[in-house]
């Protein structure tokens, strides 16, 4: 069976689609067969990213490893579209990555119950932290919030089905380069909460213009040399190292970082 990776957070603008594209493409470039599903049926940033890649590759005559984008069919005959799409991809994929919308939907809730690995990108602020936990005015963690409670429900469903645990990784995106007071406070709160509700914490992607520039062509940092970029900037090299660290931290079965 394919290992299912879910990228989820009920808040928009946290970097889910950027994370999804880079993780899926990195696995494909390392020789793994990767399927992809965009569950944000309205915005479809991840799906358009992959479609842009397919069009660019065809136009330029390139051969770039590309995840296979699955299709969510209309719900019919009592079979939900997510289960059908995952089943179709499983026959030919080692990994299937599901990118969830930045809101609570039925598809997102179902996807979390399928997750072997859950990646939750968050901006490094207490606004995003509020989806994970409620805090008192003096900074004490009071208990899990709406998104953490949804993940807990998904874990219970998996337990009842004998599907095994969810390995949950929270990514701190857009970390500041300086050891600012807010950065330390968010880090301390995440460390405390991680022990209570069971997730790991890792640094994610910094804010970089390159991510926005690559979207129209469907490219990632790992594709730059393939399109003729002879020399990477310091920022590009640093971003590639962030991706390398993330893939290593995911601890996916059968994956060793090779880029």
C-alpha cells in the first residue's frame, strides 16, 4: 500500500501548497512513484502548480520527474470521491500526497483519517498557534484547539480501524533569522504542546521570493539546474537545504535524502 502524506492546517496562507509541491517533487526526483491530490476544490493552488509544470515541461521539451495528479470524481453510488481517487493512485504509487484546504471540510476531515504522515505548516505566530491550542492571556497553554481536536478525532478513527498511528510534524514556516522574543515564546509554547498532544516540531521554509517566481512554470528549487540556471544564489542554496532538512525530518519509509 502507498504511504499517505497529508498536508493540513485549517488556516490559509501557511505554506501548504508550497510545502506539498516541494515534498512531492523531491520524492519524485529521488525515484519514488508519487501521486498527488488537491482537496481544495475551489482554489486548487497545488493542482494548478502541477498543471503548470506539465505545460512547461511539454512546451520546453524537458524530462522532469513529476508527481501524478489524481482526479476527484463527483460523489456517486455511495462511494466518496476521496476513497476512489486514492484507490486509483495506490495501484501505481509509493507515496500519495493530499493537500488540504485552509478550512474545515468533509474532504479534509476524511483525508486526516487516512494520513500515515501529517504535515502541518504554520506561520511562526500565535495567530496560527491558536488553531492548535488555546492560551491564557499570560501565555499558558490551556488545551487543544479546533484543529488539534480534529486530528485527535482522526487518530481515534484510525485506531478503531487498526490503521496505525499518525506521525504528525508541525512546521514552523517563515521563521525570523534573529532570536526574537516572539519566536522564543512560540517555540516554547509549541514544545510544551507537542508533549501533550503528540506531534514533532521542525523548521520549515523561510519567506523567499523564489517560491512565488517558480509557480507559473510549476518548478521547484530542485529543478533550477535542469532549466539552465548555472549558479544558485545564496538564498536558493539555503532554501534547498531547508527542503533537504524537511525530507530528512519526515522519516518516510524507504526514503534517504539524495539531492
